[in-house]
């Protein structure tokens, strides 16, 4: 389990991004508060799909690899300002039909106690190719 400082840094966000690329949900959850919230980039609600609490967030994170097993977040760039932060990235992956997705996206974070309390994810809407 990852130990975190009381204040979040750019290095913290890079370690979080690295865990996404390893598809390591246990490590990802070590960055999250117990009462965390994940708002996905897609879904029927205005916020996408909102996952609340560690078990729902874990399931929501895992869905990223179910439909796109080679999912990758590259060229990550981060900034932190107080209890808020942003990570920008390029998301890519291959669907079951062989079509590729490659889009710009970002996460907007709210931090509490040196961990991520809210991860709100956005990405461009580009057709698979």
C-alpha cells in the first residue's frame, strides 16, 4: 500500500497515472479516500456515471479495462493547487471490434488528507478509427 504525505504533489499524481497504466486497481485505491467519488467521462447522467465509496469506485475503475484491455493514458501532465489538481493525458485503447480510440482527456481532482476524495474525468468525444 502506498503511503502518502499530507499534501498532494505532482509526483503523487504521476504515481497515480502510472498505476492506471499498470491496470493496478489495488494501488489506485491506495490513493483514494474511503468515501471517495469517481465521476466517469461517460454515462446517462450529466456527471457521467457517479461511483460513491471505495467499493463502487473500485468497480468503476475496473470497468476501464473490461472493454479496452489495452487501455493506456500517455503524455500525462499534472498540476496541483491547494486541495485541487488536474491531470491531462491522451487516452488510447482497442475495442473488441479492433477499432482504436485515441482522445485527449483530463481528470479534475479534489484532495483531502493527502489522498484523492473526488476524481472527475473528462475526455473528447472522437469516433473510433
